């Protein structure tokens, strides 16, 4: 049995981006989530067993009762052997810059 199509509730998420930061984008029609990118003033080298907090230049205002999750693309480990702290939860009351651990 199929369910009839219903309008999806929309919520407003405000984003403040540093000058030069790239806004999140859906890269393909079937993307489950939007891609975010590093916002670096110089390149970063992460050696084996080291950790880093990578800035995005993005801040969000998420409505109360919602959260954002930062998850790695499935290919990031396969291609670059990078492990991202996942999932990273961004709570509705957090207003600082988003960093990727």
C-alpha cells in the first residue's frame, strides 16, 4: 500500500557565513544531506594518530526542538583514510562556528 504524497514540513534555519566560506550544497539529486567544506587560511596536514578541528566558517541558528548532524561522506575514509567524529550533533542553542573533528 502506498501512502499519498504529503507536503513536508519546512523549518527555517538561518546561516551566517564568513566572507569566502562556502554555503552547504546538495551535490546530487539523491543526496541525503548537504555537503560542507573546510574554511582554511592555509593548508592543514594531519599526521597519523593526530586530531584536528577543521573550521567551516559557518554558524547556524537552528529552531528549538531540532538538531543538525555532521556526518562524513561514505567515501572520505576510503579515499583519504580520514576518520570524522560521527555523528557530530549541533544543538539548537549552539551559535558558534561549526568545526569538523
